[in-house]
């Protein structure tokens, strides 16, 4: 039965690693396609995921070990002083014995190993699911960075146009030199900010490439498509099938199987053997069976009279069952806390994105009005610059909120095992 489980999971594992694409509806299709392609690269190259897979493969190798009998014993003896018998002296003895555990012991050992292998598989699934979140956590900061670079470049272009107009107004005595200097100060700030953003790109790309463990050209979309987020309404059994919960469940089942195994190991072991004795011929008389070798089948049985170790083994298994059950409760509490916190962060970022979108539109409209006024009269230039900075700030904040929102979405998907 456990072999069937392992074979089932093994086939799932292969399809998961190399063929399965996770579907997430929280982000736009174009961005999803890019993330899926990077995720497939990460699945094939991420060392942590590969290490978990190797650990699972290693656990599978314990199955044939658990279902095998102990090695047979072969002993050879030579009589230095031959033992005289009626039919001749005994010259040498060959003894072959094989011990057999009590009925069902090997099956119990196999069940323990199979359940432990299944827990390793769940650990692998957890790392695989978390990898998508980690890829997204390294991907969206690059989107934010590219967006901030674009905004800062546009800001510099706008400030250049402001400076040109301010210089013309000053030349025609409709403006002051202070207006020109104000634009210069803001342009220096913008150029420095852009330079810092460009320097920040290398460590972010390095971090992303380290997650997928491959040097690739990172293509970032200019915009993210509309987001349709629907939170799960039923939370009663939301985490029951999370890989970490399943991992602890299989460990608990393995401990239960260990308890049954301890009981069977405390039963007698049966040994079957065969002795073959070489007998020499008697020279002093002629007998019918003179020099006939001896063949002697044997049966032995172990006497497990020292019960402390078996009692301790059962108690250990029982305590481990309680431990894994408590770990499950604690993990569910942690997942529930992370779920509520992440859900709050998603709603928060969604509200901020909507707010910044409205603020961008309002400040843009205000800026157009002030710009027309200044172009006509040369007044309120300081207010133009102030609103321009507000416009810039809200665009940057919106880009940051978009990136943070999508990262939290991927964390949410990881928590609910979507």
C-alpha cells in the first residue's frame, strides 16, 4: 500500500517539477507569463529546491532497506582434536543460519520509511510553492525600480522644460532668477536620485538571478494589468492541506507506525539453520555408515526478555505523536496569523493604489492649470514646482504599492496552498 503512495507521489513530483504551471489570477496575464517562465527556470536550477528533491530521493532508497531480511550467518569450524563418534571422527563443521523477524515486522518497518518519505515529499512541495513567492519577491522590486527610473527621467525632462520657460520669462522681465535657481536645485536632486536608482539595479538583478540560480535577461513589463483579488471566505480547513501541515501529519503517522513496529520488535525472532559436519572414516573397523557426514536442520528462537528498551521505544513513539500534533497546532496558528496579516497588507496596498491613482489624476489636473497660468503671467512658479513634486511623489508611491501588492498576493497564494 505504501509503495503505491510513493509511486503516486513520485509521478506527481516529476510532473510538478518539469511540466506543471501554477495558475494565479491575482496578476495580469503578461506579467504571469513572464513569472511562469522564470519560475520554470527556478524549478530546474534553484539549489534549495534541488536539495529537497535529493532528500526525497534518498528517503525512497530506504524502502528496499526496510523490507529486507538481515544477512544470513555462515560459520566454519575445524576440529583441531577430532571428536570421535561411532561412525568416525568429526573433522569440520559448516553452519548456515537465517533469522526471521516476527510476522508483520518488515511490513511495519516499510510503513515507517514510506511515511517518512512522504513527509520529505511534502517538504519538497512546500519549498516549491514558496519558491514562486520568492521569485515574485525578487521580480517585483525590479518592476518598481524600472518604474521609478522612468518616472525620474520624465521628471528631469519636465524640469528642463520648466527651466527653459523660466529663463525666457527672466529674459523678458516677466520672471525672476530665483525661479531658474529653484529648477536647478530640483534638477540636481532628480539627477542624483536617478543615479542612485541606476546603481541599485545591479544588486536587485543579482538577487533575482540568485533565486532562479541562472543569469538571464530580466524583462520587466511597463505596466501591470488589472488585478482581480478574491480572498477565501472559508477558513476552517484552509490550512489542512498546506504542505507543512501535511509534512507534520505524515511524521505523526510515521510515529504511530513506529509504535506498532516497537510492539512487533518486542516479539520473538525465529531462526532457521542447517549444520553440516564432515566425518572421517574409522580405520580400526568396517561399519555400514563408516565416515558418513552429518546433516542437521536447526530451529532457534530469540527470547526478548529484556523489555525496557521496547517499552521505551513505544513511549518515545507516543511522545513524538504528541509532539507532532502540538507542532501542527502551533503551525496552524502561525499560518493563521500570517494569513490575517497578509490579507490586511493586500487590502491596505489596494486602498493605497486607488488613493494614489486618484491623487495622480488630481495633481496632474492642478498642474496643468498652474502651468497655463504661469505661461501666461509668469506668476505662481513656486506653486508649479510644489505640485510637480507632489505629482512625482504620488506616481512613485503608486509604483511601490503595486510592487508590494503583487508580492503580498504571492505570499497569500503560498499560505493557502493555491
